[in-house]
C-alpha cells in the first residue's frame, strides 16, 4: 500500500508538470480512493486463513457428498420377498478386502447354510470366518461367485430389507449412550413393528429380554429399562452388554441370526449365561455361529472348518472328531475337555458384576471420597472457571517464558508495525501541503516525500514479516506443548470424569483437535494484530492531540465512544454466540463420533436414516441460534461502519471551521484527520475468543 502511495505521488507530479493533470487535487482524489479501498481490504486480510481452511474443507465435504457408494444402504431399489425361509448358499466365493487388494481372504468358497439350522464356522484367525458375516450383511460384495438367500442373489435384494431380516451379535457388542429400552428398540427400525405404539414396543422389548436372559438383571436396576448404559455400554458388564445386544438382535424376530464370536470375550461363567441365551434364541432361526472356543459349537447341526479362505471339512462334532482331520487338530490344540472342566470351577459370576439397585463403577479418588461420611468430606466445589482473554494470555506467556526471544522480537516488530500509522499521517500531510507550492519546487519536494513513503514501505515489510515469523514459530512450539499436556491431562483423569456425557470420546477428540489449534491461531496472528492496533491507537491519539488538540478531541472522542460501544457490543455478542454454538456443536460431534465408531452396528440395524435425522436435529439449535445472533450482530456492525463515516464528516466540518478562523494550516488538519478518522476502522479487529473458551 505504501509503495502504491509512493508511486502515485511521484508519477502524479510528473503528470501535473506536463500539464496532463489540472491540479494536485485530482491526485489526492485518486490517493484517497486507493486509501479507502485498501482500508477495506485490510478488513479482509484477517479472514484469509479462514477462507483457505474453508476452501480445503469444502473440497472434502463436496467430495464425500458426491461419492456414490457401491452398496447404497439408503436406496429403495431391490427386491423385498414376502417370505424368508433363511437358506443361504455361497457358490465359488472369492474375496479381497479393498484395503488389502493383494491378499485373498476367501478362495472359491462353496457353502450351504440350511434354513432353521445352526451352522458353525471355525478355524484359525484370518481364515475368513468373519468375512462371510460381512458378505451376508452385504457390507462387501464378493470379487467372484455369488451369495444367495432362498435361491435369490442378495445383490438383487433391497439392502435395508436384507439387513432387517438378519440379527447380528458381535464379539464386542456396541450399545449407544442411551437407555436400555432405546438400545433394544433400535432393533425394530426398518420393520413394520417400528410403527407400533409405545406400550406395545415395551412389551416386545421385555419379551426379547426374557428370551435373551436379560430381563432378570435389568429389573434389579432402580430405573429398570430406562437405565442409561453409558458410552458404548460401559456401565454394564460384558455379559450384560452381550445379552442386551442379543435382545436387540431378536426383537424383530429375524429369520437369520449371525453370532460373530459372541462369547469369546467373556469369562466362563458369563459365557455360560450368554450361551444359554444364544441356544434359546437359535432354535427356530437360521443361525451362523462363528466361534473360537470350540466348546460352544458342539451342539451345532453343521460345523464348517475354514483354513486360509477355503472350506477344508464340515460335519457334526462327532463326525469331525471321528475323521481325525483339521477339526480334530483344533480340538486337541484347545484341549477341549480340559477347558470344559476348568469352566465349572471358575468363581466369577456374571450376575455379580452389577449388584441390584445400582450400576457399579471402578473406584476412583473422587468416587472413594463420595463414600466417606459426609461430615468428613467438605462439599466439592467446581473450581473450573472461564478465564478472561488477557489473563489467559498472561498465563500462557508466563508458562512459556522459555520462548521469550520469539515473543520479544515479535512484540518489538508489532510495535514498529503499529508505529507506521502515525508516520503515514505525517508523510501524507507533508505531501498534501506541497501541492500548494509552485511547479518548479513541486517535483523535487514530492519526489523526496514519495521516497520516504517507499522507505516506510520497506520498514512495514520488515516489521510485519518479523511479526509473522517470530510469532508463528512461537505459536507452533506453544501449541505443540499444550497439545501434549492437554492429552496427558485427559489420560490422568479418573473414571468418573469420563462417565460425564460432556466428556465422551467424541467430545474429547474434537476438543483435542480444535482447542490447541485455536490457541495456535491466537498466538500466530491475532496477538500481533492486537498489539499493532493498540500501538496504532495510542500513538495516533498522542500525535493528533499534540498537533491540534481541538480537532483531535472532536475527531477522536466525538464519535469514538459510540464507535467503541458498537464494536465492543458486537464482539461480545459474537463471543457468547461462539461459546454457546461450540458447546452445541460439540454435542453433535460426540453423537457423530459415536455413530461412525459403531458404523457396523448402525448398518446392521439399518439405522442410517435415523442417525442422520438425529444428527440434523442436533444441528438445528446452533443454526437457529446463529440466525438471531447474526442479525443483531450485523446491526451493530452496520452501526460501527456508519459511525466511522460520521467521524470523517465531523472532522471535515469542524476542521473546516478551524481553518476558516486560521487556527491552524492544512498540513495540521490532514495529520489529525488521517489518523483521527481514517484509522478508526482498525480499532476493532476480528474478535479473538478461542483462548478463553
């Protein structure tokens, strides 16, 4: 900008001396137009970083929205047979995972799973057992071969309808941070029973829990089926989570049941309870049982042994033992009889995991204190409080004083950058008054002051470049320190901290990503801008008062209080709005993280549309709130802009009166005007609230 001033004055005088421009007034018109235009551009510069980030984010968002899934679970296309027998046929199925395209997981597998029978899949890890579950759920399509249900290729079936016919229980069942009732009733989504009234749904939930051996322990809770299970069901024991998941999978009475190592993560006693529930619910359904513990498959109607993606043998338990083949080797490796004997001597009991009347938590410092007599423990006070921006900065600078060199040089460079504004006022006033000189003196004098503008431009280049370098380096180092400290502080919290819904894994992950980044943005750019604005305000005010105190008082303080109040009010409103929206968006981020983390459970229950609607509902709060705050904020923004123009008008009017009475000359007027009115825009930089948030 200062280089443009220098060039404009130097070239403008040449045009005046050649007679191509009538007077210096035309040059001043151009210069003022450029000055006002560049002042508008300076308001955009702090947001350039936001535009860059938004552009990159928009590219990712649009790419994700435009991506067409190979298997569209939201599609309404596909067949929906009226009757399902449950007979499954795999014919020559080969499969490669997209993430590992060179490793063949299934190699021309041909397998028949008869209707209403229990078929067990066993084999070493990586033999392809769970992959078959993924193909039946149609999470993937085979590279070769076909998968059929009742003689119909499953690719021709509607995806949501297919998944609604299948009940899935995984090794680590995922429950949502909701009540037991809501978790189980999710199993009705996508079926005709989803339209039943609340009373009928509760009857179905209880019937499913009774069949899954879950009703007994649920009834011991104070809130029964309305008990919140915590994030991922953390407030229930492993066996209880598994039985709730079984109830969820059978509530819609699916004809196919997939049990993917449903008992492998449980202790023997808990496994016995869950296995009894599985045996009960498998009687009338086509059941595919994947098991690592061979003691759970002895009663299966057909046991299929997989090895390196191929079926090596199949038959009943007794038949395979007599064959002395791969299954016999697996049984011997596990010492099946020894495992069975040891399971009867285990002392741990799943029913003891949660005592009647409460959900047990791991004892922590906080929870132990809460069990002490009341008189011995003072009432716990929430010591957390929101720090002001300046107190926050003071604390950061003190803790990071080892980086004082970067802060010092960045601060000095900011002071030099702020000092450029009063220097501009002096140079501008000198050049304006020079145009009153005769043409023979005009060229030499203007050339000198134009050169001074160029020198000022070099100084601004050096100072602003130094601000950017030193404070950016400091910001990266400070952000790296606090990011690791932030994560370490999260890890050191007691379990009660994580039981708080506000401190879910999704919320903490979002905060760990955004909070240190906001701190980095604050130190790298905003601190320098704030210091430059303060130096600008103080130095220009002093210069204006020293030069002509009457006009300075009118120009600076006639409109500055109103301008300050309008700008300050707008900033405060934006800060409060950002704070409230951040909390609301954090809740939606937690919900999205939970849903994405459980995407296989979401897809198997056909909950995609329900999760989408719930997420959209959570976004309504921040969006509707932002409408109101934006409207009010823009009113104050417009007011501050209009006051700025009013300040210019007032300065010209009162300055003209003082010129009329010969109280000062034109040079003095332009010194005060340039820094008393035109610099008012810089007093309110974009608000910086992230640190105190």
